[in-house]
C-alpha cells in the first residue's frame, strides 16, 4: 500500500507559517524575533535538507527499511510472518496509533543520543546553533543527521510495521516538531501533563545551564518524565537561546561543520587513545584534563553553588 509522506504538504506550509510569523513579529513590536542573516542561513540549510531528504528517503525505504522488513517478516503461505512468531502488522487504525507511539519512543532516544554522543551532536548542533527561537529555526537542520537517523528506526519494520507506515509516522512527527518552535503559544494547561509543548521546547533550545539537555520528546513528554530529562519552563528564569560554543557565523558551511572541526582539534590534545575516543564518542564538553565540562558536570557545579549560596 502506498502513502504520501506528510512532509510533501508540510514544506509549503512551513514556508507560509514562517512568513506569517515573520510579518507579525516585524509589525507588532517583536522586531528582534528574527535576524535576517540568521533566517537566511536557516532557510538555506532547510532547503538543503528538503533536497537531500527525498534522496535519503528513497534509499532508506527501498534499501534499508524494505530489506529489514523482508528479512524479519518473510512470506509464509502467502502471509507475512514475523520470525518471532506473530503475523506482521496490517493497516488497522490501532496499528497506526501503535506505530506512532513506537515512533515517538524512538524519537526520544534518537534525539537524546544526539545530545549525549559528541559525534552525533556535531550534526545536531546545527539545529541549536541559532540565538533565535522561531519557526525559521525549526527548518535549520543538519544535513548529516539524515545519514544515521534511519538506523534508530530499523527496529520498527523489523518487528512488523510496514516501511511506508513508518515513513508516514516519521513525517507526522516532523510536522509536530516544526510548530513547537514558537514563542507565541503560552502554557497549555492540562495538555502540558502529557504532551510536549511550545514552552517545553523553549527549554530544550535554551543554553541556560539548568535547561540544557532537557525535553527531548516528540509528541509526548512522558518519556522525558520516565527517564528524568523533563523540565518545565520557569517564568522567573529569562531564556537564552543557542549553544555555549556557537559557530559565530552565518556561513552555512561553517554552521554545518564547525563542531567536526572542533572534535578534530580536541583529539590532538592527548596521545591517549581512550581520550581520543571520548572526544569523539563521549558527551559534548568532556575533556581529559577538566578544561571543559559536560552538561551534567556544569549542572552539578551550579547546584553546589546554589546550595552554598
């Protein structure tokens, strides 16, 4: 069964909503919400992702997801049978819901690992590198993320979800993630108890130490709450957006590659191979001599300072 990826309709919608928010911000006293050069860099990277995305999608759907699906769900007497013993999933409404929940669980861990493993952070930092939080920032995506993201989702076709269903659920997730990048939506009351909302995503994009590496969820916030990474927006803490080690450039190539360059330079700091490994695959900020700190170390240090005060 063939389905259309929701992002086919999402791209023109994204551009339209960015234009609406941009116009509103410039005419209603929020002139600093958008920076023209920053928006230009974000749109350039968004267009690049839109061009590369379908190419990767074709390769992933046909080569990876289809291969995994066929391997783990062979035809037995004309019926798809998972190697674990159950029939492969069909297209019933409840299967779609289960697939979307499985996608959300996977997105949480995929997103969290992008913040925990420096080699992955080097690709993901692109999305966080803007000092602005707006719908333009939502399309500021690293191109190299497309190369490894499918690996996190291979288990879905492996257990029996049809590859095209997985791709559609990924598209729906992306639509939700886009609209979260807005400062104009306040806290949403009861919905905040289980959904990942706009104010929670503001926390995620903040470089305030107490906010860093929080709220990795997609649709839901329940996985953040279960695994200890959820944090509510504190109205008494002014949010500072961006990253602590910014590229300080509007050049798209610098934005896309600056963290890889920094990793390379850091691996030269020690001849110890374990240290080199940790500079690549350890958490961002890890250093063998304590010259830089990880987020957990900074948060622990901040907590000790608060206790002393």
